[in-house]
C-alpha cells in the first residue's frame, strides 16, 4: 500500500478507537448502575450513547480492515494487469457488474440506523428543556429526519424485494470508446412495465473543489446515450427479465480515467421503468472497463 493509504488507515484507527473506548466505558457504567438498582432514565440514555459510540468505533475499525484487504487485492490485480483495468475486479473480469438494488438497501438501513440511534436521546432531553425554553423543540428536527430516513430505507427494501438482486452482463468484455457496449440487465418484474424501460449510458466528469469541511463535489454529464425499450423487447432471463442494452460509443468520448484524486471520468449505466408500487430505478455500478 502507498504512503497515503497507510496514513489514512492510521487516521481512521485514531478516530475509531477513542469512540469505541468511550462507548465501552459508558456501557460499563450504565450496566453497573442497572445491576446495583441505582439506574434511572439517565442511565438508559448513557446505555444508548455507549451502544452507539461502541458500534461506530468498532464499525470504523472493522470497515477499515476490510477496506485495506480489498485495496491490497486490487493493487495486486493492477500490478498483474496494468493495461487491462477491466481485470482489476473479479465481477468486471467476468463481465457481470452488480446493480444497486441490494447495496442501496443496505446503505439506506445503515445510515438510517446510525442517524436514529444518535438522535434518539433528543426525544428524552428536548421535552425536559422545552419546559424551560420552548425553542428547544427545534431539536426535534433530528428525530423527524430519522423518520424520513427510515421511510427511505423501507422503500429501498421494497424495491429489492420487488426486483431482486440485479446485475449487468456485458458482452463482449470490455466495452471500449469508439466501439459498442452490449449486454443485458438481469432483473425481476412482478408487474409488467407497460410503458417499457428507459436505459441510458452516461459519461460523467466528477470533480472536487475546496478543502476540509468546505469540499464540494460536482458531476457534469460529458456524453449521454438513451434508448427506450418497448415491453415486447424484454425477454425472460435467469432472474426473471432480461433488458437488452446496446449503445454505440462515439470515438471522441472520454475513456474512464482518474486524472487525479479530485478529477475523475467515469461511466454509468441506468435503467428506469414505471411500474405499480415502487418504480424501478437501477444504477449499475460504475463501469470502469471503458478504455480508449
């Protein structure tokens, strides 16, 4: 691993371990108070804080270890195939790129869970403080936001249950600038998309400006191709429904490239359909196998 990766690992460890240490101390204190029978409502708040801080701290450390392992593996693949980026990941090499239905659901629940755990104590403190200062009710905005985040997570879950684990099968591998991108998106449609499916392929330039807390990330569409598929153009597939994908990529399009850490060119494939209940919207994992 390079020096920047090692420094980042040290930083996140220094960030996560104090969280875990404080959380374990708070949990121990709360448990002792409960066991001795001296606990009250504040003890439960302390227990909740301890649980959240321990989870966040240990979660950061575990995520860091898994991330470092993946980074090490990717660096090995890059060294073995320096001119073949489509071989840097197993799913890309196989031409089978995961969709966002499952990862979107997991991410939504993790974020909603952490937000609600952290903001839950507000429901205890706000009524007490509001009796003295009514302005304290403004703090309820955090639990209210948590309700919307839970609703969002539920929506992602319904979408996953409806459409299943989706993926894009590319043929041939890789797609190249100036050539054709072909393949099929595998999904499941319990309800027929009577208005068909909209498929679009986008070349996006992602840039980051500013520094520290003032960083802003912008995305600009450099090129986009779209196609509208009629219901009759869909056909049965291993997951239920196969959505054909076919785009001609112009010669003057920009290939996948990381100019620097703050300027990246990437390709994205999306599929959208209006169906009863939750609409289908699959954002296929960034296509990093589009060389010049």
